[in-house]
């Protein structure tokens, strides 16, 4: 079973919580024990499991990556000025595979699923959600 | 097939090798060709494939992450003083999917599976091990 | 279904595009909807999804990792002088799981699959490609 989640992003760098959307797809599938793979297309976006108690960790993620991978100093900037976005996306990675346990997403209390936008705003980011049954 | 490995951690930051436990689950499953997904719950822990010839690489991992993501300077520290732990967990990531080849874990000689604790000690960390057959 | 891609590397640090090889395996499998797991063995190599419009992003990846994880300052260097290679491999990670959509690799236009060599040259790096059907 495979579905596409579409989101739009309004920030240049920002995290977008898609946990509820993935959770609904898992419920609808009826799978009790398995895996859900969440994959974001686009070489300047990524996927991260992170806390969502408030916005602080999300802002910390953006600030950390800006410090480690500053804009404007990369060879690729001569092409289209987004070298930092590609590097952030490559390091964080586009996908996570999360267990389905007793018919539900196997996240712990403080784990949420975020799309990381590193070169927004974008009208459309596609997230491919693929589920398989291991029951 | 799905099983839970429980570990306790005694360090604030430390790597814990769970390769043998995952390997036993793979053997027990009888799966000859497939995938094992290893997923650690908790937004301040992560999973890393790394060498375990001696302790040196594990200490280097802790020292590297402390240098790149120092404690005490994050917005989230105003909530519960563990902003660095969340950031380390998000960058390293909670899961890996490893091939099962000829009925065994498809790791190479120097690849081991480690739970990374970034906010210990903790009495209990849950690692979800999910296997599927692609034979 | 499971296949092995073998590559040789000629640089000490370098990215090697294996997208075409993985794509051919997906086509051959006949799977319309599923997942392909790509896993590189060896604790000093890794796998990254990254742009391949030209060489610039690949060089930026190598330069970024050299800056964040410089050689020659790690405990493990006393064993075999490649502490930085292990750390890079651990942070980037050995695997990605990519959706198969309508019988094709579900990468977007600018996403390619690279083996990252951090301790080359090596005559042989094994990449395990495992596919499963979720149709």
C-alpha cells in the first residue's frame, strides 16, 4: 500500500509535522504489525524524527544546521545558490522506516515525524508513504 | 515478525552494542533473505552502525557530537535542559534497515549495531526489531 | 529479491553514483509498488541521496565533512589512522530505503543514490540491494 502526502512550505528553513497524516494512513491500512516507510522527494528537503512539545527544538534544529552548514560558501552556490540546502538534506536524509505496532505508529511519546524544508517556500513537497505487513 | 529489545543505560552519553541480540532474533526467525528494521524509541536516543574493535570509535563518536552540538546553548534547554540530546538524536536518527543474507545479519566484519544514549542514565530504552521476508 | 552491486573506488574521499545500477535491478524485479533498500557494507563507507547535476555538490559534501570531522585528531587514529572515516560513515549512515512507484525508483529529478567512500581507494565495496513488494 502506498499513498502520497502533499504539503506546502512557507518558510525558507522550517520543520513541518506530518505525524497525524502518517498515522491516519497507518490506521486506514488495517496493518497490525509491519513497517511504514516515509520518504520525501526533492534534494533540498529531508525527514527527521524529533520532539514536538513546543517549537523550541524545531528552531534549535534550524539554528544548528545553519551553524554547521552556513549558506553562501559552497561550490554549488555558483549554480543556483542553494548549496547549503543540498548539504543539509544529504546529511539529515530523505527517509525513515518506522515500525507499526498493534495497528499504530510505533513512535514514543515525544517522537514526531517532520519534513525539513531547507529551500522554501515551496508550493508542493511530495512525501511517499509505503506500508508493508509483517504480521 | 516483531520483537522488543530492552536495555538500560548507565552513562549520560554512551554507545551500547546490541548486535548479538538482533542477530539472535534474525536466527530465530528462520528468514533467509529479507530486511531487519531496528528502531529505538525515545527522542533523546538514536541508532548507529559503527565499528566495535575497541572502545575508541565509540568515545570518538561521543566527543565529536559534543563538539558539534555542545550542551547548554539551545532554546529547548529552558524546558528541560536536554536540547543537545534531542539534536544529536535527530541528526543521527532512530533507525536502520539492514539486509538479511543467507539467514544472517548482512553486516560486514567491522559493522556493529549501537544504541546511542544522549540523555542517560535510563532504566529502560525500547528497541523495536521488525523483520520481513523477501525470499 | 536481493542482489549485490560491486564497485571499486579510486579516491580517498569521493562519492560514486549508483542510481542506474539500482534502477536496473528495480526494473528487472517487475515490482510495481514497494521498497528498495540499498545498504553499503564496510564501516568506512556510507550511502547518501544527493543531487548529481554536476560535480559541485559532491565536492561540497567531501569538503563539509572534512571541516566538521577533520582527520588525525581521534582516539581511533592510534589503531589504524582512519578515525575520521568511521565517524563520517556513522553520521551519514550505511543505508536508505526508497519507494518503488509504478515500477520505477521513486526518486525525484535531482535525487541520485551515491556510495560515499571515506577511506579509499578500495578494490571492492559491496552494496546489498533488497527489494520487496507492497502491491
